[in-house]
C-alpha cells in the first residue's frame, strides 16, 4: 500500500525486487563456486571453472536487463549512476567471457552480491514504511558488516593484486582501469551509507526531496 500510494515508487519497487533476486542467486552462486573449488584462488588470472563462467554470463544478462529496464522506463536521469556501473560491468564481463581469463577475479567481485542482499532489503524497508524500527535497525548493522566483508574486502584485495601482479597492457590495463573507477564509486556509496544510517546530522540537501523514482542510495 505504501508503494502504490506513490506512482513513482511502483517501478522502483519492482526493479529492486529483480535486483534482490539477482543478489541472492549470484551471491550464493559465487560463494558456493569458490568454496567448492578453493584452488581457483591461487590463479586469479587464468583459473577457470564452468560454474564461474556461467555465473559471469548470468550476471552480465542481469546487468543488460537492468540497464534496458532503466532506459525503457525513462529512469535514466535519476539512475544514471547505475547505467555507468552497468556499462563498466558489462564491458569487463564480456571481455572475460570471450577470453576466459580473469574469471576468478569476476567471481570475487560478485561476492558483493551477498552484501547487496542486505542493501536492497534496506531500501525496500525504507520504501514500504515498515512500522517496526527494530527490523530496520537489525538490518542496518548486518548490512554494515556485510559491506566490509563482501564488498570492501574483496575489492581492496583485487585492487592490490591487479596493481602488483597484472601487466598494465591490453585486457589487464582495461580491467585495472575499471577496477579503480569501481573503487571510487564504492567509497562514494559507502560514505552515503554511513551518513544516512549512522551520521544523519551530516546529510546535506536531502530534506523534503522526492526520491520515488531514484534507484540509488541517496537517502
């Protein structure tokens, strides 16, 4: 009822549910694949598994679908950051699918979907105006822990690995540039999350702002 009361929220709600489904499937898939074949972690550049390859294909399909959903529903302006992120992910993943290299790096990056499960739940709870603040509070702290464990830690490790061991030429240079841009985006989103959930007094210019059509974490 809270969603249907504001027309702009209907698309966002549906879109977030699809995102939630992808996060559950891709996050658990990445965890299982790395747990089932831990030897892959010893060869991030050339390690290969059919499961990992299919996972990257599956997530590429989701990013393409989500990009088209944003564009066709005229949400490009309010969700432009997602389009930039998806363009980076699609281009990088397509190169991995074609060459079969750096698939393990993609699997590590897709661990972020475990964190996205709780981040998406956070946004759904805010949109639905759930009357129980305890549920939001519990998810807030779980989300923070998952952000560190499955988003910041894998990203930091891969950044260190690429800068130290990967040749900055060809595909390696392209993926390193993508990774560094993603670092900047992740740190920006992390600062937004901290301001919104833990330091609300630091928020600027958000009072009274209508964000029904916006997909990103801005409130």
